C-alpha cells in the first residue's frame, strides 16, 4: 500500500472512501469534520444528534454520498472518550477504519490524522499510529488458499495534513511506521505458516533473506556445527525429530563506539508436540506458533537494521522441532548444558527453556552485555495473564524498567511477575543441578527462574508471550491469527537504547 501526504480541502479530495474521526460525546462537528458537514448540508450534525454513540471507540459508520464532495463515500470513525485517548487506541482505530474501507472494496482512501494534537499526542506519533494501524489492520494470510477470498484491494491512502510546514515532520514518522509494520506482518506470516513448511531450515532461509534486506551479518549453524559448539540441551530437544536443527545468529553494528551489546534470544520450536510428555490432541495444531519468539527476534532486527538505529544488536534463535520418537529424550533423563549445569528432565514438554538455556549461554560467550529473551514458554502465563498481557521476569531492575517503558510506548501490554527466592525450591533436583519443571504452581515463574540460571550475572529479561502470540478474532489492528507480538517493543527498546 502506498501512502502520500497531501494538503487541500477535505471536501475536494478525489477518492473512493474518506475517513474522518469523531470523539465520543461531541455534540457539534468541528475543524475538518465541520467543513465536511457543511458540504453535506448538515448530514453529520444530524447523525451526531440522532446517534449518541456514533463516537464510541471502534465504531464505524458508512455514508454513501451523491455529490457535494470528491469522495464516493465517508466512513465516520469513533475515537472514544478524549480522556481515554492514547497512541495505541489511535493505532487500533486505524485498524478498524481500514477494514471498514476494505469491505467497501475501496482502492483509494483519504483520511485525516486521527487524534492529532488531542490528549497531548503530537503529530508525528499520531501519524505513525495511523500508518501502523492501517498496515497491521489490513493484513491477511491466504497463502494456502487455492480459491482465496478477494484480496483487500486498498492500493493508496492519502493522508490529509492542513499545514504544509508539518509535512517534513511527518515523513520520518511515516517511514518508520511502514518499516515497523512490515516487520510485524513478516512475523505474522512466519508464525501463520504450518510446521511442515516453516521448518528450522526454512526459518534459517528467512533469516538469510532478512540479513540481505537489512544489511546484517548472519551465521547459520547446522547440527554438526551445533555439536561442535557444545550445546547438549538444545540437541537433546532436537534428537526426537528427523528435521535437522538450526542455530541462527544475526549481528547488527549501528554504534561502533558503544561497548554495549543488546541481545535478543528467541525460542524457535517450529512444532511442539510435547515430545514423550505428549500434549493433548485438542489444540495441538496450534503448536506451530511455538517459534513466535524466534520470529519476533527476526522481525525486530530487520526493522532495526532498516531504521539504521545507533545500537549494537546480537540476535540468537535456536530452531528445532520437539517430537516423540525412539530417539527422543525422556522424562527422568539427566542432560548437560553448554553452561555445564546438569538438568533432570521432569517433562519433555518443558523444552523451550532448554534450548534457551544453551542459546543464552552462547550469547554470553559472544559478548552479550544485556539479554532479552522471548518465548511462548508456558501455559501457566496464559492462566495468570490471559491473552491480553505478556509476562515479564527479570533479575535486573534497570533493564526490566527500560523494557516495560518501551512496551508501554509501543502499545504492547506487559506485566512483571515476581522471581522470589522461595520459588527456586521447586526447580531443585536431588539428581542434577536443576529440574526443567517445577510443576504447575507458579509455572511461569519457575520457568523464568530456570532460564535465569543461564543468564548468570548478565542483565536479563524474559518475556513470556504464550498468551499474546495470537488473536482469535479481528479487533483493532490485530486480525485473527498471529499478532507479531514483541516486535514493536524490541524496536522501541533499541530506539531508546541508542538515544541514551
């Protein structure tokens, strides 16, 4: 989709659909909406008077007009109450609006910048939210449909800005929005692909494409090379599958004089059956999304590279399947790790923390100074926080706060879970140094504590995205399927990191 910032009267823009926004509780149109109302002989005033909830958040009202303005139809978009207006609600509103316009088979759309200078939101943030919400809300995955539904035909969006002096302010924000939204949609694609297509080798192929686009250094290690590196916990998980594992390492150097190396580690289990500790068949088909943490890391480094942010990034993504077979590791096994710690296997379905353990150890060997890991790690986190919020655990208050601040700015909800010392008792083993599962009580926390052992003294934050990895319906800028969660937070963290 193309975006073009234009000036001119809202009534004269030639397009299929014109989108304008209203706050809840407004009794009379103002600004550009007032100009449109006058051109339509008071039609909007009458609607506002007769339909009190027309400005309710996410509401879209379609008006088919016959002359009087350049647009064939108008979509009135509700922004909700002024006191509840945020950048993320503007992003979500744009998603509602673009789907409404697409249902009308619009090829060209013109829109005001929703929320500009309202509630303390500046023009650049409002413009970025508009473009991100539009591109995210317009996403569709129909790769495997032999007779797909008609494509969303939206080709171009005109963004109306009344003052020409602000266009130069908007352009960098719009460019950033396109890069970030494209990265999120790439991650959605990776996660939505079925596991027979999105194998560890295919993940590595996509990483190579990303490296080429974004100017990144890349190394991909096969099974023999992983063995030579000494990653027994990773290989224990991989040994049950015929699909060979891959270890993906990406590097971006945007700040040569900065000694810090911000590191992203993403869980890349391309299918998780649970292994010998087999999952119930109901819902197992959804386990193709167990590589979403790794996919988010790939998308984030693509965006960071394309934005040319002044930060040094290391990305490590261990990829494998977790399957039962005569070669699979078993409950009761004791395995080693790259760190040297021994691990008693309580459940082979607690495999993500095993591959992360070796990946984080390897990241430390490569010089990581700060580590963020993302993983669809535990069903316990879904029980605790539902499908709205990702869980965060950390041993480093300063890094944790930077991450939470970045998430808030990006509009991705995250909440800290405690790592109290008492929880450590649950992962103590009589046989080995650690158990890989502490049982159901506090399951998300004990999983985080297990990973913390391998971060050692390196500042570390763990993000459990098991609940937020997908959406079961279209809402705001999220569509049914993979959400691409984590990308926007990591990019925002990199922005603030470089701006220290």
